[in-house]
C-alpha cells in the first residue's frame, strides 16, 4: 500500500495516548517546485507543513489552520495553511543572505512572532501566540501545547528536499488505560531518528516503535497541495484598492498583474477587465482627471 502523502491517526487501547503520523511527499514537492528556497528556510517550511497537519488532526471543525512565522532576520515570513480536508499550501519570504548552517533563532532574528490561527467557515477566527522558546520548531510547539492547552505533547518533525514528516503524541486525561503508558510511549518515540521519520511509511514506524502495544490505527487520510486563489478573489482585492488606484496602474502599465504568493498563478486585468470590474470607465476617468 502506498503510504506517501498520508496522515495516519492512532490511539493506544491500554494507555492514555493518542497520536498521529504524517508524511508529505508530492504535497511538499508541489510547494518546492514553485519557489527556490535556501535549505534552512525550506527545512523550516517543511516542518511547519508537517506540524500543521498534525495539530489539525484531532480538531473537529470545518475550516483552516494557519501557521504563521514572522521574522526580523533573513526569514521574514513563513505561512502554512492546512484545510480540514487535508489540503495544504505554503510560502515563505526571505530577505538578505542565508548561511546553510543558520539555526532557527538566527533565521528569525530578534522580535519575531509565531502565531496559530483557526479560521472556521462558520463563526469567528481564533488566534494563539506561540512563544519563541526552544531551539526547534517542535520544541516551541510543545511548550505552547503544554501551556495554552494544558496538554502534554510530544512532537517530532523532519524535512529535507524530498519529504516532510512528523510524529505527534498527546496524553489523554487520567482514566484511559495505564498511566505508565505515557512515559513509555514517549521514551519509545525518542528512539526514532529523523532519517527513519523521513523514509519509513507511517505503519512501519508504528510497528517499529509500538509492536508490543495494542494500538488502534484509523483509516489513513490522504493529503494534497491545493491553492484556493481565484480570479474572483483577486478581483475582490482590486475592488478594495479602489477604482482610482487601479486605474492609475493600468494607465501607467497597461494592465494590473497579480501573482499568488502560494502557487505563482498570475492574474492579469487589462483596461476592459478593470472597467467591467468597477462597472464604469475607470481608466478614462483617471486619464480625464490628469488633464
């Protein structure tokens, strides 16, 4: 069975532990194919993609989880969006030189911010701030889950030029199985290497770690790259800018061209398109105002 691009949730029957494994192959490659990122930035972005799938694995809501890292260093912005249907898109913006050996702290610089936002299709969005405590993305997220959600969490993330992957363990409330099962599950997870996480199928990892435990494995859920940009959405954004500003651009450049940060799809609006968008002769009005 092909277990690439898969989210695999599982539950221990005899211990207070639930978890998930994710492996992103083509999903991750679709992101890398759209922009060339320095290796340290690509590693962070891949880990964010794996983490967003894992953190959304046990959420029961119809919407999107957005993970956003804003830096004051060379990594200015990294954004990952994970939909309830396991679709994903991601992008990053870089400024300045990046050394191949740069740590996460060096990439972010002083004054960075790390946010997780839940955007349900119905209802108000919710946002949490992740403290930049720890040397890795996984450590920062584990601190966040422990403090804000009061949920003991073990998270392992890995990413290279081929695959992004992760393992999540969460401790369930007392009363679910043997209490000693949680430290045992964590100790076994700590034996998993980054290479194994990136190369083994989720079911192989579960067998490698927990073949002596009774683990209930749920139906695997496929992941995929998907971007929700559209000409209509870009048109709505242009409307927010206003006819005068858009007309100025068309008068100067002949058209307005917008490229999606996530998928690089380009949308071009010429004079006829803009006039139709605003339902009046936008460019003619701007031209007349100049004379």
